[in-house]
C-alpha cells in the first residue's frame, strides 16, 4: 500500500510538473487531478481551498490552506506563496470558469509553475471519503 502510494505520488508530481521543455518563465500547465491523486500529493503539494472562510469552517480537507478567491486581498495573499511549490486547487465543485479556474488563472499569471485542479472540488472529496453504503459506522452501534 505504501509503495503504491509513493509510486502514485511520484507519477502525479511528474504530471503536475509537465515535461519542462519550455523556458522557466513559461506559464504553468494546469493538470486535472482526481481526489485520490490530490490526496496522494498532499504530502508534497499544498492543497489550496479557494472557497469562503465560512465554507471552509463548515468542512475542509485536513491540512488545506484557505485563501478566498472572491476576497479583495486574494492576489496579494497568493503572491506571498512560494511559487516553486506544487499546489492543488479546489473550490466546491470546480465548475468551468468557476472559482478554482479563476484562482488557477491568477496563479499562472503570477508565475506559479506546478498547478493542479482537483476535479469535482470539495463535493468530490466528500463523496470519495464518505463511508460506503451498508458499512456500519460508530453511530450504528
């Protein structure tokens, strides 16, 4: 299991980094990653939740960093981040032209080089991590 996770993390890191044949100033290619890939990357990449602080407080991925894309200080807060790190960005559902897309576009413009878009957003995370139907939970005991 550990070996599979390590191999998956390495593979996704390569996918996020791209082929690297362009110049260092070339904009990052944004790679779509599913929830499992995002979780495998969470040891080496920052999970960036771009929902509101209230949404984040209602529930979030452990260890995620919250910077609200709709906040007036978003660009300034993003500019403070380490551009050499990998980031996996999500909002609620990651719809086309939604909050995560706007955040990733800003990050690309600011020169971030390793960006991932967690497909399905936080809703996909909740679905992927929900107990299976029919599996007893502590509440059932």
